[in-house]
C-alpha cells in the first residue's frame, strides 16, 4: 500500500521549506527591477482575456539566439509568474529571450483548461521572438511543457515546429496516481481527464529532444515520474534522457537555471 498524499508531499521533507516562497519572490522582484532598468523586460503582456493570462518577457542584451519559455509549478493550484523571474537569468546571459506566463489555477479551471492556456501563452510569446524555441517547466510546469509536444498539442503547428528541446524538471507525467490524493479536491479530475492529460500515455511529436531532470534527493514518486516518461517516449523514436541532479531536492533543483554554465542550463541551451 502507498500513502499517495505522502508520496507527493514535498515541503514536509525539505528543511526550512516554508522559507523558499518568500526568497523566490524577492529574488524574482530584484531581477525584474534590474531588467526593467535596462529596458530588457516587458511585463504583463496579455495572451488572452483573463486577469492571470499574462506573461513577462525578458530579452537578452545581444541579438536573441531564440526563445526559452519557463512554466512554473505549484500543483496547478499555486503561484504565478512573479515568483520566478530570476530563472530567466541563465538563458538571458546566454543570449536567449525568456518568457514566463501565469495561468488560471485549479479549482477555478480544470487542468485541461490550463493546458489550453499554456498553448495560447506560448503562441503569443513565439509571435514576439524569432528563432528556435526551448521549453522548460518545474513540477506541474514539467507536465505542461511536455504536454505541448504531444500530437494533440494545443500549439499552432508553426510554433510546434520551432520547438527542438524540452526540459521537464521534476515533472508530473502520469496524473492517475493524483486521483488518490487529497489534492484532487482541487484538481477535480476524474479518471477520464487524468488519462487525457497524462503525457506518459500520449505520443510525442517528431524532431524534438526530451530531457527529464529531477533531484536525486526528491520524493521517490517524482524520480519515478521522470524515469517513466524518458523510458516510454524512447520507444517513439525521439531522443530522450534522464538526469538525477546530485544533492538536489524539489525546491532547489531549479536553481541551475540562474547560472548560465550550470549543468541544467547546458542541458537546456547547448
């Protein structure tokens, strides 16, 4: 028997977990201020009509090498773009523009609705920056970026064809176990939606590379979820890889996005 609530609980197993959200928000605020001062930030760009359907775009100082899009996590029910601006730093310093969208949260909308919103956000960002597109996202965001490269992706075909690599950081790729958690009171998923939104049960598009990145100190379920997708999608003929980041847990596994020469940044950008 598995206690599914414990299996998907992160903060309870991370020292000083309660301190992370405030640190993220402060560091993100400072990065936005700095980039705004350099005229390299365009904030609150509407991609649809909803109040949360906005994205921030951070430009590189030199001519852009392409577009990175980061999708935040929070189990589809927490956070917005304002806590993650600093994660654009590594890619910006490597010459990439970076877009970070917010999206509506459960239970106000369903996870399938969030999938559609992320498609709209990426289409909008892609219309503003030329070149190749790299997608990355953390936790629920890892689900959402891999969802974009399924054959039934909501992306416009011309945008989908520009995506050449996706890095899912501690992603959730099979949503069926979440039906057994208390969080499903917010998700309001039934089995049909869990199946329909599980990327591990879908077929990926061609000509894209998948990297599943997960902290070696994470809950076993997050490691399993990453290994699962890398294994299954290998069978569809796309290039996949799995990387366990030594010493990293669910809250600090994303830190490498700040450093342009980190192993995570290289996996995304090289």
